[in-house]
C-alpha cells in the first residue's frame, strides 16, 4: 500500500523511541514510508503533512505528556487547528502502578486530536511497564494490525 506514516515520539527515557524504531522497521517496506520524528520542537503544523500519523508516547509526572511532547501538546490546545483530514493511531506507554493516571500521555493526545476533528484508527494501545511484557515486542505486533486497519479504512474511503 502506498502510504506515508509520520511516527511522532514522546519519550523521557527512550522506551517509546525504542518502540518507534521497531515499528518503523516493521512498517517501512518501500511502499509504506515511515518518518519518525521526536516531538521536540514540533508544533501543530506537523499535522498538515500527507498521510497518517502514529503517536507513540509515554506518561510522566501526574499523568502528563513527557517533557519533549509538551510544546506540541500545548500548541494543539492553543491553536486548535481543524484536523478533520487527519487519521491517527496511538501506542501509549505507562505503568499501572500509577492507577489514577495510567497511560494518560497517550490519552491526552487521543482526546485533543479527537476534539479537533481527527479520526483514530484502531484502539488506543496501553502498554503497562509493570506487566513484564516488552513494549518493543508488543509494538511490533500491534503496528502490523494497525496497518491492516489503515488499509481497510483507506480502501473504504476511496
Ligand atoms: C517519574 C515517573 C512518572 C510516571 N508517571 C506515570 C503516570 O502518571 N502514568 C503512567 O501510566 N505511567 C507513568 N510512568 C511510567 C512511564 O510512562 C513508563 O515507565 C514508560 O514506559 C516510560 O517510557 P519512556 O522511557 O519512553 O519515557 C511514570 C514514570 C516515571 C519514572
């Protein structure tokens, strides 16, 4: 499938970046082209890129987005661009030990993107660091299924 994917990474200690690297390797096959961007220094204009978006972010503080994702998140809230053309998925990382705010980093992006008119493809994935399941392995499996859903959504909207 001829598709561009922009993979946006929010991370504090690199786990989400590792997941993103695995997903890029799995998804980028020549037909599907993946560009991975750390969220540092991005603003909401990144969503005017062609193709679909994959948000891969952890959670910090008290259910906050990681520091490197804050500027992008705050800009979405401040600028409130119309994102009705945007389709996206969310691979979130967190830890169930933080019961009240489990995976809120991914949730915050999901909520604001939906509010701005974007359409999520697939369920938001919520990795649990205390589960013993390696996030990069889950990421690999999850993103293949997600690509299948993107293919369905793309063919039904043609
Ligand atoms: C100081 C601190 C605060 C955290 N706060 C939360 C939280 O509120 N909710 C949550 O689900 N996970 C929380 N986590 C867990 C991280 O999101 C999780 O370990 C994740 O895998 C880290 O990914 P990263 O290396 O990409 O930043 C916290 C971790 C630390 C060290």
